[in-house]
C-alpha cells in the first residue's frame, strides 16, 4: 500500500476508502490495483479516523475519490457525509457509499447528504470488478474539462 502522505503526481490518484472489514479491504485492493496499478489506496477503518485524515490533509494529499462503507464503526456512511458536507475544500471530491444494505431510505439519505453514488456490494468478483471500474470513473472526471452527459 502506498504512503498517503506522498505527494501525488499527474500519473497517480489517491483513493480514500473507509472500510473496516479486512476481507473487503483485501479484495478491493487487489481489484483496484489490477485495473489501475498507478492508483494509491489509503484504507481507514473508522469514520472518526477518516474525518481526522481529511481535516489534517494538505491540499495535495486530498483524494480524487472517497469510498465509504455504510456500516463503519463510530460513524456510519451517512453520518460521515453529514460531517463532510460543509467542508468547502472537499466539495469537488466525489463520495461513494457502498453497502450490503439495499434499503431505499439509506440510499436517498446518502444522496441528499452529498453522495455521488450508492452501490450495493455485489456477490460475484465479476460484478465487483465492474463496480470498481464505475468507481474509478469518478476519479477521471477531474482530468477531463469537458463534462460528459
């Protein structure tokens, strides 16, 4: 795993992932890096630690994407989103919730609190790989000045 304090360069992307399940962490890391070895992944296992990281990160240490497991210790995904909402320097960073929960009210709450998307954790590796490719597309938005429709 790359050092999150390392300064980003044009060929790398930092993705901040709030995930407390070690198995999910390992499979995410394996698939993300198999798709794009240039990315840097920084995993944090609690909502409070994730917020602390973002509050203390220099501008060049900010991620291109924040992925939050909905069911995290201390603060869940929607609570983290609520804390992130007023942070102006983070407003352009996409935030994705991923969860085992497919409850419509959870999804709508997260979207109202600024989530760019809400994904239900898939049960197959093939579906997870497709999902991670969709997640990675959120990092590429910053590199493309023309918005796609």
